[in-house]
């Protein structure tokens, strides 16, 4: 009897390094890779140091610092769905360009702001910018890469994404050592350059442009009815929310457990280096041995299993760094297939809107998950309980995705 597995959404990727593999894609896809690298470079050179600048540089109270940072997060997470919907109706390029231009203005505003109202407006613009370009970039990349190479394209995309996260804080700490205003200006200039490059070189037709006329004629009501009525997509989004809660612990539970800036910095460096060094190899390994559903289940289970390390080994630096490394491996397994599944479940209709809703659902999940993690840490302290609870979240998500995958419900498209 044949025991052949169901193939993945993409064949095993060709050999070669990051740059060599990137060059096998068309100009629009390569520009989107550069886009994400630059976006994260500019964002992470500035945002990690914003709170200290507001508190120490401008002498603001803690509640005002929280307000400025919260406005940015709320404007981005809350507007993802709107940004995706606009991208589907007006085309991907206008939203990508508009988002980068708005972030240019937002970062420029942070450089000049001295009062709370100006800071709030600049922070609001920075968050809204992300809501405009994030769904459009992912939908455009999926369409330009094509069904056969979507997984590979998203693997490369994640590598560039992580490269920006790694380089951004390093550049930012050097610039902030001179002046935080200089950091803001350089970040704004990066986004201005990216805006102009995309305006000139990203094709208007990139990603296939707008939906067919029949879809357009149904109006926004039909658009949202299609997306919000996609039951399997909703279930998948809810099941995957736990993975974002677990990934976010690199910013919450692990740094709190580390208790020092040295180990905290090492957590981010390890995470980024693992993704950069391993993303393409991990995706190729999964493509050769697992189908889409099994890759998702394996990634979620591995993500939950990462928290067994501090549960068993304690809060020492080795356990925390190993946990961060395993989380990075798990994310490398998940991300390309997760993004590919969103496209598949959309059936090629209103893809950016689906990405927008997906980001909104996961953003709400992160907020609730972090609240729950914080409460658990306050109640139980640094016992094994919070780590085991996080492990349970990963295993529960893996079981939920496995249940959804039965009968091929995740292979639509």
C-alpha cells in the first residue's frame, strides 16, 4: 500500500542563501522583502527607546508614557481590518505607499514633539500607518509569489523581518547615544526613502490589483459579509491566537524572569539569529516531510513545549535563552504555513481584508493573553505554574488546529 503523504502548499524550496533565493523571485516580491527589512529596521531603531525618552528626556509621568505607547498599539491593532479592506478595494500599492508615508510623518512628529497632544497624534499616525501597509504587503506578496511559491516567499519574508528586528535596536542604541531626536529623524528618512522607492518601482498591478468588478459591485457590505461569514477562517484565527500570546512572552515573561538588561538583550539576539540562520532550512525540511496541517500542529506543539524548559530548569539564563531559541524555531515552522493558510481559507477573495481581520483577532488575543499571564505571575510567582500554563496553551492550540485540519478544511483554495 502507498503511504505517500499529502503534499504541502509548496514544493521543497531550491537551495541557496537568503540573497540568492530572493533573486529567484520577480522585482515586486524582492521589493516587498526590502520593504519589510526597512520597516522593521526603522521601527525597532526607535520604538524600544521611546519610553525612556518620554520618561527621562521629557520628564513625563508614567501614565502619560503608557498613554502614548497604548495609543500607537490601539490605532494599529484596531485598524488592521480597515486597512485590509481598503487595500482590497483600492489596490495594494496605494495602501503600502500611504502607510509608509504616514509613518514618515509620525516619526518626524516624534522628533519634534514636546507636548502630550503632539506626541499622541504622532503616535496615532505611527500605529495607523502599520494598519495600512501590513495587510496590503502580505496580500501583495501572496499574490505576486503565486500559489506554488507562497510558502517559500513567506519564509524569506520572515527572514528579512527578523533581520530588521536584529539590526534596528543596534542602530538605534548608537543613534540614541547621540540624540533620540536624531534616531527619529533617521527613522523618518528611512521611511521617506522607502515611500519614494515603492512609489516609483512597485507596479500598480502588483498583487493583481483590485477584486473583479462583480465583487466590487457588491460594496463594502458584501465584502465584510464574505470575510466575517468565513466560519473556518474564524476558527483558525482563534486557534492561532495562542501562538501570538506565546511568542509575545519574549517581551513579557522571559525578560521579567531574566531580571537584567544583559540577558534580556540576549533573548532578542538569540531569537533573531535562530530565525535568520534557520528559517529557510526549517521550511525546506517541513516541505519535504510534512503537509501544511502537520507543520502548523508541530509548530504550535513545539512553541508550547518551549516553556517546559524554564518550568523544569528554573529562571537561569541558559533555560531562558533555550526557551527563546525554541520559540524562534517554532515560529519559523509556523509563519510561512500560517500566512499561506490565511490565503487558502480566503479562497482568493478579499485576501487583505482576511489578513486585517486575522491581525485584529490575534492582537486582541495578545492583550488578553498578556493580562492573564501577568495575573498568573502575580498569583503564583516564579513557580512552574505559569510556564506549565503557557505550555498548555500551545498544546491546546495544536489540538484545535489538528481538529480543524481533519477532513481537509484547511486546504481550501
